């Protein structure tokens, strides 16, 4: 049986970039994913006749170094979002970078109150979002959304000697005298010297030196509606984080991401909804129609659509994710250097924090 130098459980962009550096330095690499495609949360799914559209992730935070790196590494075409992403609460609208500025101010004051100048300096120098923007930074995004990033990931892996095992779920990790044995749900095994997990790697059990970690997970469904309306938006929107609704948490106009053109006047809107609130619609009988109507009413109320918009196509998509408990991430990272968890919840900040390692490589 082949014994890989390094194995990644998960094929999200951060894992893939890391794997490419390890592989180009001469190590044999295996990448495993339980899904049938590479990309982790940066994947696209088929939406009726409208082609492949993003389903998991939808926004890049701002960081110039990470933007430059991703653009070059994946050869991506990045566009400036218009208008820039913003938060909405009632009549208040706050653009993302100004919200960042407020958070920076709040955190800095917190350190100053404690006279902790060392932590304040570290925060201002090293946190990728720490800035007080007079002139807000421009948020960029791949021209075709997550689909472009996913295609670029596939291309990078195809042009490497990385081995992939898709539709393969790892349940157990067993420490051997040298390296690790990975066991799949079907009982198949792989051997590797080193393992990299992510915070979303849904492993059940890790056995090492006579000890066992039974992993406890937090399960989260991210549900989105892809809605094609036969209406133009009355005011433009790229990405809106909704703070004033119990069901809807985000809205994006993703018409610009379509590979095939829609008829003039059609708009493709992606709406993220809270899963728990959606369950109330589901429990009450006909769910999707009611939920769709609820979303359209919100868009009309907020002035994005005219009264009585017409739906051409609607699709509800669930994206299931599992998070490892933070204290167990720490426990795994403490086993030894042959196993680690890359814990990140944000692509741009995750890339920024890894840049030094990658550039050194
Ligand atoms: C629904 C969703 C939306 C998000 N939106 C954004 C966003 O808009 N912007 C942003 O910057 N970040 C977002 N994130 C955070 C996102 O996780 C990171 O941007 C980035 O994808 C992290 O990359 P990663 O390599 O760490 O792993 P991930 O991209 O999380 O990929 C982990 C992969 O591991 C696989 N996996 C898990 N367990 C197993 C197992 N036991 N066996 C085999 N395979 C397994 C999963 O199938 C998954 O494909 C979002 C995350 C989720 C889940």
C-alpha cells in the first residue's frame, strides 16, 4: 500500500494551496474529500438551466496581500464588487470596510483600557482587518464567483502529482509507530506520515498512544435560495448582510456570475436563510413556496423589487457542515507535529496568515 508523505482531509482552497506547496517541494500528497468535487465550501452546483452557481461561500474579506496572492496563484480574474458589500438594518446601511473600522476602534479601545500596549501593537500590525479606513478599501471577488475559484482549484490539482480520493469519508485516525492510518466509512485504509485536518473535518475518532479522542461536532446547515426573477433590480446590490430579519441573513445579486446570458430584465438572486427559521415553514406544510414568497416580500419592502415580482425559477439548496469543538482542535494540535488542524473560518484571513509559510516554501 502506498504510504503518502502528507494527507489532507478536505479540499478547500487553503488546504489545496498548502498541498500544492508541499507537493512541489517533492512530497507525495493525498487529498481526501467526502464530496464528489474539490473546493470545500467554495463549490458551485447546477441551478436549473442557469448553469453552475455558487452555493457555500459568497464573499472575500479585504486584504491586498491575500488578494494579490490568490490572483496570481490561481490565475483568477478579479472584479470590484459594485456597489461594495454592506450591512443593512432598518434604514441604516453600513459598508463593510466602515464596519471593519468600527471593530478596529472598539478592539483598540479595549486594549487601551487595559493599558495593554503590546497586544494593541500586535493587533494593529498583524490582524488583516485592523485598519481605520477614511477611504474604504475595495472588495474584490472572482468574476464567476466561487465557480471560478473551484475551476482554478481543479486545474491546480490536475497539474500537480497530488492524488485525490473523492466521495471518501474518513471516520477514524489511528497513530502507528511511524505515521498514521486513515480509515474510511467503508473500512478502507490509507497510510500517511503526516495529516492536515481543517476545522470542518468530520472525523469521529482519533486513537494515539493508548488514548482516544471522540470528536464532538457542531452541525450546521447553510440554506440558500437561488431565485431567478423576471424583474430587474430597482437598486443595485452585490452582497448585503441582513441584520433586521429573522429568516434572511444575506442577499446577493449574482446575475453577473452567469456563464450563459439570461433574457434582458431577468435577475438571479441568491438569498441565505437561517435554517432554524426555515424549519418553521417546513413544519407548517408547503415550505418552499411560502419561504420564497417571504423572501420576495422582503425584497419588495426594501425597495429592491417592484410589487408582484414574477419568479421564473426557484431552487432551495442545503449545504451541510460540521465544526470540530475548539478545545478538541487544541487537543489534536498538541498530539505531535505529524497531525495538525488548519482552523480558519475566512478564506482571505486564512490565506493571509499562511502567506509567510507558503512564500518561504
Ligand atoms: C457554508 C459556508 C459558507 C462560507 N462562506 C464564506 C465566505 O463567504 N467567505 C469566506 O471567506 N469564508 C467562508 N466560509 C469559510 C470557509 O470554510 C473558508 O473560506 C475556506 O473554505 C476554508 O478552507 P478549508 O480548506 O479550511 O476547508 P473547507 O473549505 O471548509 O473544506 C473542508 C472539506 O472537508 C471535507 N470533509 C470534512 N470532513 C471530512 C471527512 N471526514 N472525510 C472527508 N472529507 C471531509 C468537506 O466535504 C469539505 O469539502 C464559509 C464556510 C461555509 C461552510
